[in-house]
C-alpha cells in the first residue's frame, strides 16, 4: 500500500504539473517541484533533529517508569480490554501500558510526550510481530487510533486564534471535541470491521461506556467555564499533567530503588537510535508530499470540489476551509500555515476560519505518523492501515463541516 501511495503522489503531481504547463502556460511549476524536493529533504532533517531531543528526553523518563514497574501495572489493569482489541498481544505486555500513556498524552495535547511513548509502544508491538516488514493487526489498530487523534484540550488551536485577535479563542472547543470524537470512533469501527473485532463484548462496552460518561462530565465542566477560565484551565492542566507524569516516574523510581540517573541515560540512548532510524522514511514521505503540493494537484482538487458543490446546489462557504483539510493528513506545518492564512484572508471569526480551526483539531497528520511510526520499526507493508486512517480523517473533516454549520452557520 505504501509503495502504491508513494508512487501515486508523484504521478498525480506530474499530471497536475503538465496541466499547468500545457493549459496554463506555467513552466515555473517544474522549478517549484524540484525546489519542494530539496525543501522537504531539509525539513525532514530539521524534524528529526527536534525528535532527537524529544525522544531522548522522554524515553529516558519512560525507562525509569518501566524499571519502577509503572508500565507493567498499567498494562495489567487494562489487560481485559486489550485482550479483546488486540488479541495477539499477551495480557500484561508492556506495549499496553505504553499505548495507554500515548493516548492519554494525546488527549491532553502533550504532543512532545505522546510521540516517544507511541514509538516505544510500536517497538514493543514489533517484538511480537511474526512478519517484521508487514504491519500486524495490533500495530494497525494503534496507529489508526493515534492518527485519529482524540484531543480533549486543543490548546494550540486556541493560541492561533488568540494570536489572530479572536474575541473568544475557545469558541471552537466543543466543535473540535465533537469532530475528533467522530474521527476516533470511525477509525476504531473501520479497523474493527476489517479485523473482525468483537466490539459488543461486555468488557469492551463497559470500558467505552465508562469513558463516554467521564467524557460527558468533562465536557459539561468545561462548557460551564467562561472563555478566559477555559483557556487558563486548558494551559494549566496540560502543563501540570506533563510535570506530574515526570514527577510520578521519578518518585516511583526512587521508591523502588531504581538508579534513576543511569536508567534515564539508558533510555535516552534508545531515543537517539530511534530518531536516527526514522530519517529515510520521513524524507521519502515528506518529499512526495512536497512535490504534490507544489504541482498544484491539491488546488485542482479544491476547485473540483467547489464546482461539484455548486452543481448540486449546496452551500459552498465551507470550501474556503478545505485547504487546511486537504493539507492536514500530509503536513502539520502546512495545515497550520493554511489555517492562519484562512484566518487572515477571511477573518479569524469568519465561517471558513472557524471550520478550518475545527478541522485542524479533529485529526492528526496521517502520512507523517505513518512514516515516523512504521519507519521506526522498519514496516514496509502497511496493509489496511492507510485505508482505515484515511476513513477516520474523512470522518473528522465531514464532522467538522457539519458541526460548523450547526454551531456557526
């Protein structure tokens, strides 16, 4: 799947560039595509340099938590649930605890902590994989749920809106929460359908029912706050949670008489090795995406959607928000840039800008996640991971548009 997808990006870019040259007389498109190749190669190195520090830091702390027994404790507690969702993963396996920590960090918007935990989880799952170059069912489920990105506190979206002068930066909080829930649930259902997982098991329903009740209570609490209090609470909770996790790891290590400094260094070395292995996969994916963007293929797609929407007599205001939606699965930085551009062009509280902000918070950068997580363990055959992740992305985008019309239309 990844081979066909990667090749398809270049073919689509070539067709779009030829159309711009032959029909539009734009010969500069080829120079832009070559420039994009080198720019994306440079960006890949910059991303990996950042990952070196982040992975080294958090894998150091994770090593302390592992030796203190926290990961095993979390894995045992969640064993009954994951026995249904990932039947090939033994109960109490360290991957379960790491997956849970990754999801928790994502929910709180702690991206810096989520990635190292996720990569460690992927490595643990790879140790159980009978075909090292082909993604296992457990790895696919984990990646799709991670890329669907259930986020409870989208602090960065609030920050972008505040920077652009929004009267109420947190206005998109509930729409983002609804859209990201739609994305996560769709991703889970898509994988469950392909892998024939039994989601109507009593244990699974009990866990997800309890989580739904907690989510509803949390949403009710946040919805009762003023915009100023919500923004302050979001920032405080995210930072407090991150520091509390670090402190918990250190205290548990000290209580269990773990040599915390030596353990940190041991884990940090693993982070350095992991970041180094990611680079080739990241260069391959980001360069293909850069060429696709520079060719104008995404612009052609956007205009086609606008014409099709007009043709069936539907409102087209949402189309101005779609650049962010089209870029998000490919590049987080491009989606952020397009979000800010939409805010500046149409106004921070305009309908397209509100839809774009909701889309930005509803899903992850799917192909970046694929490149990083599968690249870290040498996976070349993604099987149904790409299809299920794209279905989740589409659900998040469609939900963002529908919720946007509900809240702001």
